């Protein structure tokens, strides 16, 4: 579904240039749940944004569903993948109701029957009709993230990109959102890339996990190997030690 070779991202110029991502290569199969983890500043979110076309990048190869995706994206390209950001309060327009937030992508892409599409999208994420005409400040953090997920999925993309979707939420709500994402993945046969600094979160959802440090890909391991400590990098071992006690939840 996604194939990347030698992806690099830099910001600034001259003496102020920052090499956020350095020569990252990875592939994600159709229907796979793929995680990217690392400490703050490791480049994991930048990789996700480069895949989505949200930051400029220099690479030798980037394809999505077999289509080149390194240049300017078309509307058709955009519909292949949608992004869920870390902070739902920041990613939702404060002066747009839930209805307006969900109606906008339908209008941009010229999709018909918005009434039924919006009602179905809300139902899929566990929200009722009473939430439809509320503003973001009238919703809880978990409800706002459900709206953000509904907005991403209303276009029926095959790929969902998630940038720390639970880190801004209360601990009591995080499991609900993770379980929701898991159910939606199965129901819609999604390919998911999940970025997080939390090994427990990625182990909950992902089968394979990429470890990043200083903008470079350290290694790619299975969730089972991560849990058992069967890894090759000292940095990955340090992450496991720092996150000791995480468990992969069983539905």
C-alpha cells in the first residue's frame, strides 16, 4: 500500500538547517497496522506528515497504492489517505459545528447525499444526533477526537494516518479511542500508520513497529518481538526498559 525509499526531510537553510528525517525506507502492506515510535524529536511525526504530503520532502521513491506521491497531490491522491492529528481541539475549527466539519470534506470532493453520510459517520464513531450541531468547546476531549476520526473516514480512504491520537486525552478515555480505531480498521479494512512515543499504544494496535532515533530508522520489529525483547538495537532495548510494564491488550 505504501512504499518509501530514502525519505529525507529538512527544515531551514544554511547554518540553521535541521535534518528532521534522514534516509528512511519502509513499506506498509495493504490492511496492515504499522506503528512508528521514538522519543520526542526523533522524526516520527515528520515521516507521517511527509507521507500525507503535509511537509516538503526529498526522496527517491514514495508511492501510495502503487501511485507516485512525491509531488503535488491531486484530490484523488488526497482521498487515498486521511490524517488524524494529536490534539482534536486544535484540529477542529472552533467556529464550525460538528455538522459543518463533516460536511466540508464532502463538499470539497463533490460527494452527494451529505445528510446520510454525516449521520452514518457519527454513528460509526459512537456519537448521536444530539452532537451534530454542537461546537468543539461543547464536547469532551474524547468526543472531539471521535469527530476528528469521523471527519477523516467520511471520505472512505483506504489509509488512515494517526499522529498520537490519544496523547492529548485523559487516561480513562484513551482505551475507548484505541478500541474504536481497532473496530473501524476491521470494519473498513483500513491500512493504518500510527505514530506514538508510547510502546503500549502501538503494541495495542500494530503488528509491526518502526523504531526511530535522531531522524533515522533504527529497526523494524514485530509487536511480539518488541514485547519479548527480541530486538537488535541498544536504543530499542532502552525504550523497552523505559516503558517497562506495557502489555498488549487483548480484545
